[in-house]
C-alpha cells in the first residue's frame, strides 16, 4: 500500500508523470527514483549510452514491465497503480486493460504479426479492443496506411516487406488505436541506412501535422535535435540533463552529456 | 524357404483387416496423445509448483522409459488394483500417454518458438491474454508444432506393433498368429513390413507437403 | 512379500538383465553411429546412384517398424539360411534402424555448416576430402549432438524389444520374474525405475558431457 | 617337380573333401555335434508346470525333467537352454537356435508337417479355466459358443485350432503370448474363460487363491486329448532314433517318475502301450 502518492493528479497536470519510479532487474537498478513529466502534444527525445535505462522508461510506461517503486500517472490518474482505501495498490490486469489503450508503442524490431497482412495487423486491435466494426476499422487502417505511404502494400504479409516498410506499418498499427501518447523505441536501429529516411519522414509529418504526444528513444542525434521539443539525457537510470535541443546539443552543462555527445558526434 | 504367392494371396484379406485395426489403433492413440499432450503442457506451464513439478517429473519419467515395459506394467498391474481394462483400452491409454508426453514437449517448444516480442506487441495493443493466445500466439505456434506433430503421428503408427504383445489384434499380432498357425513366417512378416512402408512413406510425404502449405498460407517462410 | 524383501531377492537378477541391456545398447549405438556416418555422407553425394541408394535405405528403415525389422531378422532371415544369434539379431536391427534416423541427423548437420565455410576451405585450395574432414566434420559435432542425444535415449528405450527375441535383458528378466512370482507391480515398476535411472542419471549426463567437450573444442563454451 | 607337387596338393585336398563328406554322411548334424562334445540346446517357453526356466535359466517342468533323464541315459549331460515365446518355438528350431523342443508340444498333424516328434511322453487333455463356481456353466467349446463368452488362449496353442474346428467364432477369441498372459487376461477381466492344458489350468487355480476353477478335462471333446512329444528338426533323424531308443528304456521307470513327480506328473499321464507318434500325426 502506497500512501505517499496522490490517488489523482490535480486538474492541469501533465499528460504523463513518472513520480519517483524505480525499476530493478535483480541487483541492477535501471531506473532510479525517476521523475519525469510529459506535457500534452510534447515531443520528447530520450538519449543516452546503452544501459542507461532509456528503453526501460518506455517499457514500464507501456506496462510491459512492472515497476518496483513509485507511480506512473497518465491522463491525471495512476496507471501502474489503482486507488484502494485512501492509498494506492499495484494495478490489476483488469485495471491495466481499461487504460493501456491510451498508450501506443512502436518497437525496434517492428513485432508485426507474421501471419497477418499489413491491413490485418492494423485492423485487429481496433476491432478487438476498441470494438470498432470491420468497416470502420478498415477505413481507419487504410487511411493510416496511406498516411505512412503503405496503402498499396496493404495485402502483403510482413515477410514480403522491407524493414522500413514493416516499421511504417507498425507505426500505422499503433496509431490505429488513437493513443494519447506514442512511444517510439529506437525505431530506426534495426533498419538499413537507406530506408531510415522514409521512417523518419513519417514521424516528422506526424509531429508537424498531427500534433501527437510522443516519447522517442533514439540514436539519431540530428533527428532528435530537429524534431524534439525537449531532449532528456539519461545516465545510470537518472536524467542527467534535460532541456531544449538547442540548449542540450549546443551548450551541454553536464560532463557526462558532453562526453556522450562528443563520442557519438565524432563517430558520425 | 521360398516365397509362396498363393499363400500370400490367401492371407491377404486377414492382413488387410488387421491393417484396419492398426490404423484405428494409431488414430485413437494419437487422438488421446494430442489431448493428453495439451493437458500435460498446460500442467507444466501453470505457475503452481505443486502442479507443475509433478507433471514435469511424470513427463520426464514416461519419456525416458520404454513403451514396451509401460505396456506390460499397465497390462499386468492395473488388474491387481481392480482396474479392469480391455487390451485395447489399456493399449490405447498407454500409447496415448507415452506419445502425449512427446507432444507436450512439441507444444511447449512451439509456444516458446513464438518470439517474446509478439507478446509485447499484443500488450502494447492492449489485447487480453486469451485473445493474444487465440489470434496471435497459437496461429504462429501451430506451424512450428506441425512437423513434430506429424513425426509423432508416423511414430505412433510405427509403434503400434508393440500392442501385439498385450493381445491387441493389430497387424503384427495377426502376422504372429498366422505364423503360429501355418508355420510360415516369410510371407506374413514380409507383408507387414511392406504394408508399413506403403502407409508411412506417403503419409510422411503428405505431412511435408502440408507443412509447406501451412507455411505458405501464413505468408510465413520462417526466419 | 514386502518391497524390501522383493528387492533383496530379485534386484541382483534384474541388475544382471540391466547389464545385458547396456551391452545391447553400446553395441547397437556403435553400429548406428557407423551407419549414420556412412549413409549421411552418401545422402549428400552428387552421384545419383550413391545418393539414391542411401535414400532407399533410410526411407526403408524409417518407414517400417523396428519390431517388424527385428522379427524379420530373427525369424525370416534364418529361412534364407542366415541364422544370427538373438544378441546379434537385436543389435543389428537396432543399429540399422537407428542408423537410418542418425543418417538424417548427420546430413542435416553437414548442411547446417555455413556455405562460407566450404567456400573458405575451397579458397584455401583444400581437397574435397580434407574440406570434409578438417573443416566441416569438426563443426558438425556441436550441431548434431543434441538431436543425436535424443536419439540415443530412444535407442536405450528400444533395447527393451530384444526381450521379445529371447535376449536376456532387463525386460526379459522382468517378464520371467513376473511369470513365476506374479509380483507384477514390483517387478515391472522396478524395471521402469531402472530404465529411468539409466537414462536420467547415466546416459543423459554422459551425453551432456560430450556436448560440452564438443562445444569447448569449437570455442563455444 | 612342380607339377607333381601340385598333383599331391590337389589329391590331398580332394581326399579331405571326400573324407569330410564321408564323415558327415555317417550321422545327422546334431549327432555329430553332440559326439564332438557340444552341448545340446533345449528350447521351451514359460508354461508351468510343463517347462519353464529357473532363475538362472535352468530347465524346470516335467517335460524338461524327463528329457534330462533320457539324455542322461544317452550319456549326454551337457546342455544349454533357450527360453522363447510359445509361438516362436517351431521357427526357432527351424532356424537352428536350439536342437530340441521340450516345451511340451502336442503331436499334431500341422506340426508334424514341419518338425519331427519323438515317441509320446504322455497323454494330456485341455480344460477350461473359469471364475470360481463357474457362473456361466462353461465346460467346453460348445458352451463358449452358446454363452457368447470371450475365450482367451495363447497364440500358437493347439487350442486355437481346436476352438476353430469346434466352431468358436474369431470375434469371441482373444490370443495372447503365453500362459502368463492368459492368467493376466483373466485377472483383468478381459476374458470370461481361458482354455489351456489341464496342467496349466490347475497351476493357475493354485496361483489365484480360489479365484478360479478348472473344469473336468473329460468334458472336453475326446479328440482334443493329445499325445505330447519332444520336437526335433526333420534333418536330425538319427538323433531322433537314438532318443527314442533311450526313452523306451526309461519311460515309466523309477527315475522318470521321480524326476516328474514334483510337477504333478503321475502314471495316469503315461502315454499307454499302443500310443504312436505316427497315429497322432495322422489323426490329430
């Protein structure tokens, strides 16, 4: 039972709030009392060395992993926990199921369903989870496939698609759920260099034209700088430094940030 | 001793009738194995140690001991505990359990063969567990399980002759009886061999085709 | 008769049978390994006749039942003038049958060695024979040992069939004790436990140890 | 020089061949082998009290016991045993896996076509093994047909032929591997009645503490009364003759009766003066 965290956040609070979130794998602490707010329509990039906990931020928010301590709020109400007798207790699967659709995620390895076509991949969840009719779900899916430039490949199975095409379908699949917040987990890391651009273009247009709230873990420093409202630099499970892209890339204050940026920018 | 065609021709009807029994035994035994295998697999996957440990041990034990000894055990021991089973029932249950343990491993391997990331994708799309199994995991696990399931279908067919030792009147039993009656073993045993070959070769070939067809239908030339 | 008295009286006899089971098992395994290697390599031959012969052999022995093969060797071969002792008949049937399955494992193992390894060996101008012996075969051990281990456990179980052709193995002794004492639960239960112990605590650890050695040789462990 | 050497060798080899063939024509192969000091191999199945193996494979049962008496009379004390399924006894003999069948086989026409039998060692009948009190009132094959009961017997037993001749439909018959499996099938309720030798049935009654009764062998058809002989290969007629000669000296004698008494064999089982294998082969 947790009574240190409120059962609801006051009106006007940010869309997503991490409040003292700790996540351990055995003896290893990957998130260490993390506090992080994401505002409506904000585009936040998370950067940092591997093992710094940046992907874990997305995985715990998607409820793929349970957290050990702290609370994550979405839309003013707790996500990882639920109210009980004046305090908070860990959420049941039923409670999670009622709220998880507010969040969408795109994976590094796409994770498309190989036995379904591109269209079926996008139709499945809206029909099953949101209860849309087939016509509505297909219309929505087709629009999104058009949006990501995959309309003509809607009847292809994933194995027939290139990595970039698969990732664009995966983006459409996540969007079809109309999530309040989109999580992008190193979406270009598994792609060949020549197709990275097509995926970035999709994200770029989503950001500029559709005003989505997005949290993006990325190694594409240039892209993060171009597109983000805010950039967080993670180090050892904590935010070592955050700020606007200009500030973080142009005038980093933290030693770790400087070292990291040197290393990756030199390599590029 | 020379091969006598007229003798072979004479015993052919009885051999064919017994072949029917062999196929029936294999079919019934396999059906039991498919269902039992599923139960054993689920038993091993439950989070309760009180269930999954004994089931795991049972599967290990049955898998590593000879079917022939198991048949004798059931045949001789069950009556001592007042369990009266016909030779057919005893045989079907034993062979079903034996191959059920194999199939439970096939199922387990197939489920584990579906990448963990598929589970995560389903969670990200907010599918329920039941729906995830039904629409995403099982359709992908099935083609993985199919070759193993096919192998054990042919396997159970080829192990049915062991049922002769406890008096199930299948093909081998009939060949034994014919040999004992006529003192001619060349024709009955050779015919048993060829009948097995004639049935198992096309079956194996058909199963390979089926695997390919399923893989194609799933748009899935597996990585 | 309590179980303890039963064990005191009959365990030595069952143990004698188990020794015969081990002998059948060892001889049959050696034969099966030889058969697997020969037919596995033949199966990969580019020569039509050699490959065809191997395919016929493998499909024949995998397509008919072991018990049928055993009875055929034991009862029918003598009619053609070749009488083999029960032990030799049993070892032969087991070795030939399991060799057919093993040949497919050997073939799969060789095919699983990456194409680049052949090409690299070719680029070093190695002869086909030394390509196989020096480069490919050492690499296949780690690939074929796990499935071969499963097959070996199956072979141990299959040795029980030789009791049906009068080889005095564990199963045969169990049947004999049952015939005179009717202590069926004790005798067949004990036989099952002995088979289980042989597989779980002797054969499988030994095979795992072999796998470990093979992995070490290739620097994977 | 050289050519004369060749001639010598050739004639020597020729002489050897002649010698050996001349030698082998003196007696059959088995006699030769026994004379050379090889052990005689006894083949039998597990059929208590007829013939069955002891813990170390030693030949027990009255057929084995009286065979050993005859062999001793012949001066043969060196023997080995081979324990088989009943239905494998004749093929095993033909495959030269052993030299004589001491399983206690009835001398039947179909068997005579495949192997030789010694003179009869006794006259025996079959009987039905039924649940205690014989609730269905089964005494012979006709009763089996009438009641529709399931009849169990052993594969390769004479009773299979007998039941068929008496008209028992195949659907009512269950064939198992041997005596042991017959009792198991009865215990498991897989069969209502078993048919086997009177001796075998009696043994089973004793083993089952009154769960079963054995019917009167006199209720069985007269023609199923059978003479038992020791089976031998057709290619060993000399050994057969020698065996018969030795047996004639000891049959019914003190040694014979003493050796078989522990298994329940009495003078009533003796074959009788006019019993002959030829008659049995022609009429059974």
